[in-house]
């Protein structure tokens, strides 16, 4: 037995690595969220710009119509015919020509003015198009960077979880056909358990331990497996577990069977997947197993709560505290 244990992978180191990956992922996620909202703001800006652009284009189209009409009108001026009456001394005709020439000059001025406005609108359109193009390119680049970061972090955390899963399997954790246990034993998903009330955590996001049929929160489970390995080295057998995660219904059942001995339903650490009830000697204070647990469990994040020494007296009840576990 000693030989197989010596070859056992360092679960604690793997778990800490996984937790580090989780923290990095969370930090990166914050950056990514900020980037996503920046991206959205930039897109809104882009949309506004495109709206301005289409407004400028509409102005341009609107201006083209009167200009076309004007041009038509100027060409329709009967210039050659108009000179004849002027030469022949037809006063009325001369007056008409003068007026039409004056009209033509006003029209020409108006035309020039509109040509200037069209040039300005055209320049605006060109500028807006260039700005929109640049903004679109910037947004696409930012989006690609976000995607690349997500891919890198996902790959890294997947790799850590894979190593951890392999190590757990090596230590006797059973994985079902769909690999649910491997998925559940992902410490990166601990936060998901806090989305559920006490005793109502879906079993699919809890993690099995070596003792068949028992589940714990991923970090508590991984720490418990390490504790169990150390216990095995000391006593030559696995720890004896009577209870780990307890559903709300199970908490109610225990509470009514043994009033005063179990926590109020919905308030037990068993319902968080962070407590175990032990047997095999640990259930009696003063035994070698109990004393060993008192002396060693904290190294693995597990401890015997103060209340359980007397009120009520529950030597079998042990809890996991991630804060203790993260101590160097
Ligand atoms: Zn208990």
C-alpha cells in the first residue's frame, strides 16, 4: 500500500493550481466584461455615425434633384433666339431677354451655392465613411482579441481540470458514463453551488468522494480525498463516512428523527456539501482516530467545529473551511 501511495499525485497542489486558474479566469472575465461593454459603446457610436452618413446621403440626393432641374432650365434659355429681337430693336423682347439673363445669373449663383453645398455634403460623406470603416476595423480587432483571450484561458483551465480529474480517478473516484464526476469535480464551478439554496444543490455540480454514494462541494471533496489518503497511510484503511452532502428532504428527515442533534433544515453545512459525519472510530472523542483527526485534519482544510464538542456533542461531525485550506 505504501508504494501506491508514494506514487499518488499531489491533489492539493493540483487543486490550488485549479483555483489559481479560476481566479485568473475571474479576473480576466472582469476585463472581458469591460471590453464587451466598451465594444458595445463603440458599436453604438458606429451606428450613430452610419445614421449620420445615411442622412448626409439623403441630403445629397435631395440636392441633386433641383440641380438637375436648374441645369435643364439654364439650357432651355433661348439664348440665340433671344439675341435677334434685341438686335431688331424689339423693346419688349429686349426687356424679356434682359430679365431672362438676369434670372439666369441668379440661377447660376444659386447653382454655384448648391454645388458648394453638395461638395461639402460629399466631403462629409467621405469623412464619415472613412471613420465608420476605421471604427469597424478597431471593433473587429478588439473582438478578436477578446475571443483569443477566452480561448487561451479556457484551454488552460480545461487542462488543469483534466489533470485533477486524472488524479482523482487514480485515487478511486468513480466517474459515470457521461463523465459527470469529472465535470462536477471542477473547482472552477464552486461558485455555481452558491446559486442554490442549502440542500437544493443539483447533484450534477457536486463531486463524489472515494466513499461510494457520498458527494461534497468540489473543493471540499478534493480536500477530503487528500485527507482520506493521509488517514489511510496512518490507519491502513479509508475513512468511514455515514453522511456528506444532505438534501433538504434528508435534513428534514434527520431533524425530525433526532431533534436537537441535527441543524434546523436548510441551515446545515451538510446542505452546502461542506460537512461530513464520520464513523470508524472518529465518532467517539478520545479514540486514536478522533485524536489523529484533531491533530491533522486542518492541514487539509477540515476541522471539528467548537459547538460539536458540546452543544450538541457530535464528535462525528467535521466541516470544511476553504480559508483554513488556503493557509500555506
Ligand atoms: Zn453532521
